[in-house]
C-alpha cells in the first residue's frame, strides 16, 4: 500500500489507534509489576510474540539472508534486546508519563545516528531541533534538582538502544522486506534474551504469562497500526497524533496507578515532541524538493 496524502483522516486514526495500543502495552507491563525480572519479562514477551511473525519467518526460510545480512540482523537483535530489557526495567521504577515522554527521544537519536553513520546532512535547523529536544530531556530529568533513579538511567539507555535498532532497520530495508525484518528481529531478540532470562529465572504464574501474552498482542497491534498510518498519509500529517500518547499515559498513570502529575515531565515531553515534529516536517519538505525537477529556461 502506497502513501496517499488524500487519506489524512485515515492516517491520523491509525496513528491514534497505534498510540492507544502502545499506552495499553505500557500500562499492562506496569500492572504486572517487578516480581519477574526485566530480562525474563522481555524474553517471554518476544517468545510469545513469535506467533505473530510466522509469515515473515516463511520469507526468511524461502530466501535465506546473506552473511552480511545475518550480521546486521544479529546486531539489531542485540541492540533491540538491550533496549527492550531496559524499557521493561524502567517501567517498574518510574511513572508511565516519564517513560512515555523520554521515549520521544528515540527519533532524535535516530536522526543523530543517521548523520554519523549514514552521512545524512544535519542542517542548522535540524541541529537546533535536536538541541531543543535535549533541553526537553533535561526538563524531564532535572539533574541537580532531584535524584535520578536507576529507572531514569535505564530509560535513557533504552531510547539509545532502540534508536540504534531503528537505524539498523533502516539499512536493512534496502535489501529485505518489512515482514522478514520484523521476523528476524523477533527471533534474534528472543535468542539474545534467553540466557539473560535463564540466569535470573523466576517461575511465572499462569496469570503473569497471560498478561505478558497480552503485552505481545498490544505491541504487535501498535506496530501494525503505525505501519497502516504510514501507508495512508505522510508522517507530517500523522506524527502530531503521537503526542496523544503522553496525554493518555498521564491520565492513566494518575487514575489507575495513582501516580502524581508532574508538570515538568509534561512540559519536557512537549518540547521533545515539537522538536521531533519539526524534524519530521523538514524531512518531508526535503523529500518533496528532491522529487521536484528543477525549473528550466528556454
């Protein structure tokens, strides 16, 4: 399905649905609590999620990846596994609002990584947007004004590792289908997390297994809805809807988990979000300019 700027409402609705699924993922992990170690919860989530990537797995079997592709798949598996594990741990230590707001930094890290490793140009306006995003992160963390918990540090690492994972995925899209990329990620992440989960294994209850399967359902549905949004409308149309995640996370944290409202976290998340939207808009403008043929004179 190709992107169509004539379906903006459809794109926005799919992005709203994606945000709801990701907030539901976060809330479910929060509900499970910290009885199970983060590596084990991450492993069980991806192990049960393998059922959703069977079509992509068949693609990998029919067309085995080259040695270079295997290296990229493996590198992404390690980065994504570390990111997910840190995310699960952060969810048990800090508020849903903080996790959601700090997660907005991932696209910023992707932009920086694309410049460092793929040679993409960082214009002055992009640099300014990145600077404002880091200011937003400082507003959330407020180092020197409050004690930073292991959960905050873990979420910083999670955003960095997930950013690295998305960068590798961007490279993989040159040679592999989206289904194969997602399947390879799910398999490699499960393999990487297995020994880490085994080292700290705590026998899970059937209830915990059920909740973790629900996490896999919500997360997979969220990624599917996001993909449908990308196919229906440009990012510049659908990206603003992602800020609703922070609103929902704040309401959910306060109402369901009795988490205190922190206006500094909301302000910092808004600053990061605006920076991400600006970068997305600039990339859209640059793509249009690249496709527009130069004017000629007779």
